[in-house]
């Protein structure tokens, strides 16, 4: 093996012995593939580990342990998945392809148990779905569990949903239809009942330093002084007193989220290796996309807001390199709901590209869509989106209108000030508007976690409720219902064509309204995010093909958006999105160009009256290039393309 480049990178960790072990464990063909990947990714891995642990240890041994962990997983990788690895290595940007379109749902709320899911795959196929994100399904603690984000065992499925075998069967059933399965990995914390947490409490040396506890309030107060509370109403601060901590003396355990979610201590490299083992094990069950939950919080630093620290990025880079070694078909999606400047780095966009997550939620687009709808104007969106850094070419956004969480108003003071607005006042307006307290608001959302101290709040509610559909439906307001549907379609028309993988949130395709059944469940009632996590309404779904019904109209539009999108190569990932100024601030306009295709221009009029787009600003595209519009053929007046109230238009060169 002498002379291979991975011998020459200067990392003495990769010894001849390791190379020989790789070939013995995996055979010549797989072994050579593994070593070639190692060759590519070792510098990233080593640099990442060095930056997190280099000060306290020589990372050579750690690097070798980590690579051996990946080797063990590679040796157990089922043949079917090795074939998928082959395909994905030939086509590493598979997730940027046009057919990739996602759907997000809770298993039980969508279909019952995992075993019932395969029979619902046809429904997903009708919407063009090729990527299914099943919300948390690993074994959670009993009682309150933050919607499954408090895991007690990463290798078991919540028994109410089925077994790990069922999950593997779902993954296989999807794969045979060219669909990929995505699940959550809760990296930042475990449930306090998890074996690691219990071992740590009991003083088991295998788990020492897996979590963090302080004997008194000195350090917790110092950290809390600069770290915002995630759930200020019922879980203020980031620490919870635990009597049994610190050998029974009691201590303040780090709990960024709810008191039963204990933060893992990634300063201990054994934690990283333990989590790596869980992720690799799940990858071998057929999971192709991991939604990496709450990644900004992985590293704590005194005097900061406790988010987006360089080490959190390094940890993700190390995990990415290691998981790619053993399961190269797998990709990561970062759940980092942070400000625009902090978002792009989760896609590896640092001063130099460092592979980190292949996908990340385009939180900024989502917030701007809702802000534009409330103000009936798109200027803030144009500025905020226009000044975001481009993302690395091998990565993509996932775009979305709603998800299972509340909407936090990531409107930066800088962007607001550029319009002469006050950021705080605008965020407050959005809360008032979407909670329905603003005079003339069409929305029926609710405030989530209002913070009496600083006046902050976020918003809960389904898309249909926030778009005015619920209110109009209940009051029998036909014109209001029409506007509500137009709003929903408008938001989805931007989201499907802005660039990236679109994620449809279950129920939006049928305009499902807020669900109030959670109020009767003692484990859920205190968390109003459950109002926008509805149960699937299959009788309503029966009406989806009837265009005379609300469900039929919305479902039909989402089908049309999906199929038109699949025909526009410029909407493929890996191309840039440029914001356009079309001379009317009410219109959001953007252009996409892929190196191998013509241009695409999207137009969305957020106003409830007619607006226009200057034809001279559309890069040569015009009325005749329309491929999909909310209101049929476009009209032109003078040099202006006329855009009816709450309308959209997609223009594309062949
Ligand atoms: C993520 C989830 C959210 C959960 C939190 C803690 O932000 O999306 O639902 O409460 O992580 O796990």
C-alpha cells in the first residue's frame, strides 16, 4: 500500500495496520472504496478534531478510534445499501435533482403505525414526493417528551409506532419507489432516562463527563446571563436542579430545552464517538437523510448566546466525514434556526468550504414569506434574501412554508433599519398580526412562549390558519376563503421555485386547520405547537380530486406546482438565486440560472390589489415564457407585466 496519497497527508494515524484491517474487514473492492474515501476526507476529519480537542489531547488516537468505528459500521452495511452507496457516489448531487421533493409528517398522525405507511405511499406519489421526513420516532421517554425529541434509545423505535424492523421495511419500501427516508437525530441532548444519563448519574466511568452539572448557581448564572431561554414560560434558563447529580450531592444539570432533555457534553470526545455509533447504526437501517436537530447548541461558551460556536461546526464536520466513510449514500440536513449570517456556515460555507451538512432549512425565506404576506409588500424580503451569502455548490437549501415548530421572527435589525423600520417593532407587529390581535388580520395563530421580560414571542398555527383560510371557512366568508387559498398557493409558489428541496408539511396540501385535540392530552396541552401538528384528515383527503372543494383546489395547485417544477432545469439545486428589483416593491421577483440551462424568473405579488413587474427587469423573459401562473395568461400594459392581487407567475426559457 506504500505511496498511496492517504499515507502522505502526514497523518500518522492512518497506519499500515489500519489499511490492512480495512482490506481484511471489507474485502478488496469495498476496502479500496473505503480507503479512497478516507484519503479524501481524512484532512477534514483531522482538522475538525484538532480544532475541538487538539488543546487537550493528541488527536491521532482519537482519529484512529473514530475511523475504526466507521470501519465497523462499513463491515455491517447491508448489500442493498452498498449498492445505493455506489449510485450516490456516481451521482453525489442526487439531492439537487429536480424530482427531489419532500413531505414531512408524524407517523401516527399521518397513518397510524409504521406498518401502515407503505399503503399510503401512493398518496405521496400523487404529490410527486421522493423524500419522506418522518418526525421523531425513536424511543422517547414516557409522558412529556417534546414531541419525541427526548430520546431514551436511539436503536429502538417508539413501540406505539412499531419496531426497528418495521422502520427498515418502510425504508426499503420507499427505496423501491425511489424515495428516501429522513429521520431526526437528536444530537444535543438525550432524555434523562437514557442509559448514558443514568450511567452518568450512577458514576459509571464509561459515561463520566457525558453531561454537565454544577454544584451551585455560580456558573449557571454566568451562562444564563447571556444565553436566551428557549422555552421561557415553563423552562426559563438552561439548567435544572437534579438531586442525584454529582454523586448524590445534587447539581445544576445543563438542560437547554426542557428539564428532562439533558445536554450532552461534546467537550468529551467519547460523547462524539458514542453519537457517531448511533448515527452509523441508523444509517445501516436504511435512513438516507438525517435531520440533525438543534445543531447550533452543541457547544457552550461563557459570555456568548451559546449558539453557532466554531466547535459546533467542527463537530458536524467530523461527523459528516465519518458517516460518509461508512455510508456514503447518507446526507445531513442541519436544523439551525438562526439569523441569516449564521445559517450558511451550516452548509460548510466558511472562509473556506468545509463539508458539513448537505442540506439546511432556509429559515430566512420562510420568515420573509410570512412577513411579506402580513405587510403585503416584498421589499424587506428582497433586501434580506438578497444580501445572504451564496451557498457552496454541492449543497442545497430545503425550503418550507411551515414545519412542526413555531415561527420565530428572524428579522434582522439591519434589514429592518434599511427600510427605516425598527426591528423590534416589526417583530412585535408580526406576532400581533399572526395571533389575530392586529386589527384587520386574517390570521388565526397563537403566541408561543411569550416572554414577559423582553416582549419576545413566536407564532403557532397551521398554514391554512395563518393564511386566513380557517377564519373565512368558519365564518362562511367566500371572498375571504378565496383570498386565503391564494395566499397559501402564493407562499408555496415561491417556496417550490426559490431553489432547493421543497418540503411540504403534512396537511398543507389539504389546507388543514388548527387542531385543538392536544388540549385534552396532559402530555401535550401546555405546548401549543401541537395546534399545527394536526391528525391527517383522510375523509378530507378523499375530496382532493374534486376541484370544487377547498381540499381539491389546494391539492391541485400543489400537484401543478410540483409537476411544473420538475420540468424546469433551472430549478435544480446547485444554481444561484438572484433577487430582482422589478420596480414594484409589492412583488417578490427572483431569477435562477443553471450553467446548463436557460433562466427562470419567479414573480409573486403579495399585495391584495394589482401590482406590476417592469419587463425590462426580467432578463429578457416575458409574457410568452410563462409556464405556470395563478390566473392564466399574463396581461401586459405598456412595459409592465400585470400581476393580479395575490398572484404568482413562473417564467422560464426552455
Ligand atoms: C428542535 C425541534 C424542536 C425541539 C427542539 C429540542 O428545535 O425542531 O421541536 O423542541 O429541537 O429538541
